[in-house]
C-alpha cells in the first residue's frame, strides 16, 4: 500500500452562515473549536440549514484525494456502529479506500464537524469528536502500518491519553511518517510535543504559515525558512495568496496560486493540497511538480462546496 492515513473519522455537516453567527457564538473565523458536549453541538446545529452532509476528517479527505489520483490507500479512524458511522464507512469504501476499522457499539456517537461557511467563503469549524477522539493503540494494526510505504497523521488526532498511545504506536511501526499540524489552536495546545515530532519523528511536515510560525515562535517567515533548512527534513508550508513552499535542507522550491477561480468554499483546501503533494512525493515527482499537483487539487476543491472532489 502506498499510504495509510490515521485520523479523526468525522462526518462533515456544512452550513452557510452570516458573519453575525460567528460573532454571536464567540467563534474565531477560520479556526476549529472543539465542542465537548453533544447537547451543545446539537443546540448550535438546530438553528441552521444544512447544505450538505459528507464523510470528512482532515487526513481522510487527503487519503480520498490520493485514491482519486490512482494510489492504493487505506485509513484507520474510529466510528460508532450508528447511522453516521455506516455513512462514514460507505463514503470511504465508495472511494476505493481500504478501511481498517471494524465498527462496533460505542458509548459515544460518531464524530461530527459543523462547517460554517461565511459569505467570504472562509470556513469556521465546530467539532464534536464523539468516539473518534477515543481512538487507542488497539485500533491501530501494526502489520498494516508496516506494510505501508508511508503513514499520514493529523495534529487534530493527538491528545493526551489513549490517542497519544495510538499515535506513538503508528510512528514506531512506520517506514516513513508525514503529518499535518492541522490548526493553529492545535499547535498552541501541544507546542512542545509537536516541535519534538517535527524535529525527531516526522519525515514530512505540512503546515500553513501561521501554524509554522506559532510552532517555532517565529518573528517573520525568514525564521521558518531557516528552521526548515537546518532541520534537513521535508517541510511544506502553504501561504495563502503567496502560494506554497517546499523546504528540504538547502533545496527550497516555491510556487504561486491559481488565478481567477470561482471560489465557493475553502474547506479541504489544505487537505487536498497535501494529497496532491504526497502523490508527487510517493511517485518520485520533483518538489516543483509535487507543489503544482498540490495546487491543482486544492484549486479544484475550493470551487465547490465540501472537502472532497
């Protein structure tokens, strides 16, 4: 298998909202907020009109993109044996993703992410992890990890306790490890651990500019470039309007963005960028070709509603 994703198995519920909804609910636009009580999540959802419901989760979205590009892929993520869990499993299998998890009755429901899309196409997420956040080392099959050329992890998954053990088991059995830092709040919560991962455990790190600058307490982007050069491992940073950059020791490659796109929803832009870049990396394309494949995939997904093509 080319690549195995391990991440939060989340069903995305996409709703269009105005700016006032974001302000009224004390949300920070463009970030992800964890909601710990299902009642609070359902209360917020009850006042909204649902545009679309689709299987999601950051790494799962990337893995689906890699499958669509013709790679043999798999995914591990925890769901409940409920309606959303069945929908989630079907969503993966219909995209030729091998799902290495046998769902069973759990105390908590399948995880859900409320994706709030404002008129500027920015997305703000409220996530109730449910049983997805209870992934443990018994859910990770070491043999499946060993048989994959690479594993792809998400920062969202990492948390103290059982998820951390699952994460470490995967890394300890992997041939190569790629990871997305996921979200600036995520980086801020787990900074010392993430920094250790980037320096000592990961072969490829994906981040956006804000996440990377927060991770290393950078004053400006030059600090990020210097950090990447000294690291001597592959760091890939997306920079919004400035495009993206790949840093691997002294090999630094940049690309720009696609112009004149009909942008509808930025959900999944980073996930599909990672899919395109990893496709290039796994199939021995150059860093420049890999960046361009990432740009192509992210440009396509932001011209539709939802995080999957």
